[in-house]
């Protein structure tokens, strides 16, 4: 039985920094809490387990060996105990879960992927996506993924897809999901994403002395994320779930510690604009959500979560995805399929393809008899 209505819970939360087990336990608690508030889909931020490698944006590579080693050790296998625990919770509670992880693989001790898994209400993995291309400083931590995860989960609550952070800028990746009838688009984001480091006092002096050369602005995290997600919602005529992480004090302390410029790094971490968790409707417009007080169960309507942890809920009526398709159905009636053609390779790329010995019984007998003749 299918339903046109779905309640989504977007968790605007921080991990226990570089601690996969404790972060998983926190995620399980949040899933239980969301289900108590009748959520059908619980969404977590980009690489919620075990952390986002923000140190690579603020510290030079030679400073980061220990942090990378911790990241590699605390990253999780797709078939590891952390994911199995979340799948078990999804099955026991009959709820869908979308969670971002830093994924390690059995073929290497240090190759990591920025991954997102969509897990069904029976505990099955519906989509296992690895970010196509790490963005900017992320290349110091993660390897490029592949097209295997460019899939939409066809669930009883509609067709659900997800892309990770900067790949929401990639029109071909987004179109690949649109072309599968996506109705709910999840986009996951880090807590902060600084592109510049500067000393405020120096900036003030520079502005006073040289007004013709103002200090360049840092990355507008909220506007950039909302712009990309809104474009996708308008083009796909789907709902948008933007789920951003939070930066905990434990992360600030760990990234500052051991830095060659601790004051500068701490300042950048403290002052960088925080990402926002929000919902968008199929026109790309903001959609009000609500929070639920744990003690009183009172609802509070709000546009977004940004400065404090919490779970933002929204009830989505997927029938609202229909009307806009009359105007622009870019994968159907408003597309020229005879003019444009897109091919997507959805194979999983492994480091090696071994060809095993496939000798049959008769071949083995011949081989043995041949050896015997040679010996005679």
C-alpha cells in the first residue's frame, strides 16, 4: 500500500567527533526519538559517522597526519557493525533512514569514500551512494566514487533520492535522479565550509587603508546550499530536504589542538557561518517545518535549524509534485529526447578484476594425465 504523505525528520546534529561507536549510539537514539513523533524517514547530515574532515580546510596537509589516521580508523564499512545496528533499528521500528558516513573498504587501509546510504523499513539498503567527486579540500581525505549509487529508492512513501553536498551542483547527476521520477530529494551538507582564513584585526586595518580592495567574503554556506537545492526542486518538481551537520565543541578542540596556528584555526571554526537544515517545496520555495519539545510534545513552527541541535520535521504531500509537471517536465513532456541523450555508468568500480581458474573435471583429468606422461 502506497501513501502520498510522508513525515520527514531531518536531524540537525553533531557527531561525537571521530568516534564511530558513540556517534552510532547517538544516531540510534535520534531515530527512536523521531519515530516517537511519527516520522517515516529520518535523515542525517553528510558523513555524520564519524565526522566531516574540516581540518583539511584550515590546516596544511603536513599538520593533518594524525587526524587522517583517526579518520581512517573510525570510518565505517558498509557491512560493518555500525551500519548493521542502524539497519536493525530501521527494521525494528519500520522506518526509513538516510545517513551519511565516511566509508572505508576491505581492499585498502586508507582509501575512504564520502558515502550516503538510504535504508528501507525492512532494514534493507535501498541506495548505497559514494560521492562522485570530493570537493576542494575534501580530496585530501576521500577518493572519487562512481555511478553505482545514482539511484532512486522506490518506496511506499514515494521515490526518494540523495546527493551529497557539492554534487548537488552537478546537473547531470541531478538529472539522473530526476529521470527516475524522484519526488523527495535529500541533500546533505557539513556544519561549516570555509574557503578563506583571515585575521579580523588585519582585515579592519586593510579596509581602512585600502577601500578600493575590500577583503573578499567567505563562502555563504546557507545561500549556496539553498540555491542549488531550490534549483533541483523547481526542475524536478520534487520536495527538498536539506540536512546540515553541527560543529561540536569537541571538534573545535580537536582541530585546534596541534595546529601550527591554533588561534587562527579556532577563530575560523568559531566564526564560520553554520549550515542550515530546512525543507523546500516543489517550486523551490521554503517550506516551514516544526520541532517537537521532548517533554511537553509541543510543536514549534520554524523555517530552519541552524544555531542549535534538534530535529526538524515536515509533512510532505507528494501529490503536490504533479501540478508543476504540466509546465516543465524536463524528463518527459518538456524534454527533447530525440535531441539530447544521457548515458550513466552505474557499475561499481573495484581496484582489480581477478579471473579464476575455471578448469572442469575433464580438463583436470587431462592435465593430470599430461603430467604423468611427461614424468614417464
